[in-house]
C-alpha cells in the first residue's frame, strides 16, 4: 500500500514550549487515519503542519510526493480542510457560498450535487446563518470537497454535535472514504476513532504513544477484557486467579471482577469452576477493552480530560 503522507521527525515549538515533539508516521493512500488524544496533546498542531497552514520548526512532511514546506501552494491544491471552527459569510446562500469557494480554485462545480452529498439539498437556498450546528459542520465538509481533493483533513468534526448529528457525520465520512479519498481525522472520542479509522496514532504530551489498527492496539496493550459477575455463595479468589488468561481478580461481598487477556479461554474455565465448586453465577457481564482502556494503560490519563 503506497503512502500519500509521510512525516519525519515533525516538530513544532513556541519559544520554550514544544507542541509537537519529533513525531514520525505515514498515512496510506485511501485509508482513514485517526489522531486520537486529549485536548492539548498536539493533534490540531500536527494537522495544521501537514496541511501547510502552520510553519514547521523542524522535520519534514511529504504529501502526494511534494514537500509541504517547499511546495505549500501545490499541496493546497490537492487537499481539502475542515477546521475545528469555520467562519462563513452569513448572508450568502449555500449554493452561492460553494460557488465562491470553487472560484478560488479556478473551478466550476455542481453546487447542488455537493449539497446532495452532504444531505443539505433542502437548505440550498438558505443563508448560512440559518443552519444548525450539525448542518454547518456538513457544509464545511462540502466546501472542503470543492476542489475534489486527494486528502481530506477533518479536525474534530463532531465536537459539539448531538448523538444523532454525530452518527450522521460518521455516515458521511464513511461515504467519502468509499469514493477513494484519503481522510485524516483528529478526535478525542474513542468510539468515533474505532468506528471510522483504519489506523490510529494515539498522541499524548506532544508525542505519539502508539500507532496501529484499533484491533492491534487493543491486543498489544494487554488491556484485555473484564468479566463481572455475582455468586450465590463465597468463591475462592485464589482459585479464580489460576483460571487461564486471568491477570487480576477483585471481590466485594458476593460480586467479583476478573481482568483477563483472553476471555474466550477464561469464560469456559470459569463455568467449569462453577460446576466443580457448587456455586451459581448470575448477573454476568463481559466488557471488552476500549481505546480508552488502552490510553489509560499507556499514559495513566483520560482521553476526555
């Protein structure tokens, strides 16, 4: 799989403060690449350097075979950018706004077709100021698509949206990827990254703490799964610790929590143990590890801090 973006020892400093600290990674053509982390981790600064919107202190970025620092104008012709907060002309109609942005690229576009793609056809003759928050976010993506970019950058595209609007945005991003676009997205929502991204870079304190597919991150972290259950009479914790895959057990009254690296092996063994020892299990719950568990294990801090 060819790489459309490569960053090598990318660094951004403001005086003595280091916002991005020598990170290196590659984005494959046609994938959705996520940068995940808490506020202040360096996600947006990284994105802005990839886009050529912010100067690079040291290191290099190559995008579609072009050095971003040396050929910023050429790079901007092949990317689309949706910022965390976009400002539009409030008294332009949506079709007029899209035509205006297209003219900046020297292009003529079918504004209605773009609005159809982002599900805003019914608002085509409305003014920007009349849109809801979710509609403005979808409009910002339509504007980012006017030059038919090879790479689409989305900076926290669902922040502030209600759950339904967030799901609609996920569907839209998935559809755009289906057209062969490469998407780079920043987010601090774990579920969003798991649903949308082929690979994820977890950032913390200006560095990349880990980079892999969501599944591999879960496997490699050893975060494992949690089995919670209650019993009708006392169960020996030391026996539970000896079950396959188990690396920790805690108990309170008749409730137990087992942390395991392999729930598929642990659960059958637990049921066998139940039969052999004569107690009865009820209220059993299996909770798979999430990216938040991975992040907590790696950094000791919360993704949503």
